[in-house]
C-alpha cells in the first residue's frame, strides 16, 4: 500500500479544487493530466477515483470486473468505517488456512 498524501483545498480560477503534492505525481506519473470523480460517502468522508488517460486495451477487458469489484468493496468499507490495518497476525492466520492447499493448473 502506498503512503497517504496530504491535499489542500485551493482556488482554481472561479472554481475550487484540491492540490496534490509533487511527490504524488513523481510516484504515480500516470495520473498527471488524468480525470476522475469524487463521491461523498458521509459528511466527513469522500473517495476520489483518478483515471489515467491511457489504459492498455488488452488489460482493460481483463481488469474491468476487478476494478468494479474493488470500487464497490472500498465504498462499502468506507460507509461503515470498517477498514482496519492488515496485521501480521491476520497474515499468519491466512497462511495457516492455506498452508496445505495445492493448486492445479
């Protein structure tokens, strides 16, 4: 997971917007000149989706359902403030559950 980035509200022409730090664009250059949307989930919580201008066509079809699922899961998790950090204990428990599972091609 990436580091959080602080944003600030700023006036842009006759509108208002959010300013992202230069570090964000250095780490994620694909988001420069991108568009997206913001959805308010509660009075104190909003989620921002930034969509890069170019998406590989062959990856787009394969990942569309995954992106839709992850968008849905994130919105649902933020609605109830049920997000929690993934701990070492959680990882160990997951590894114990699958340690004897064999995957066939």
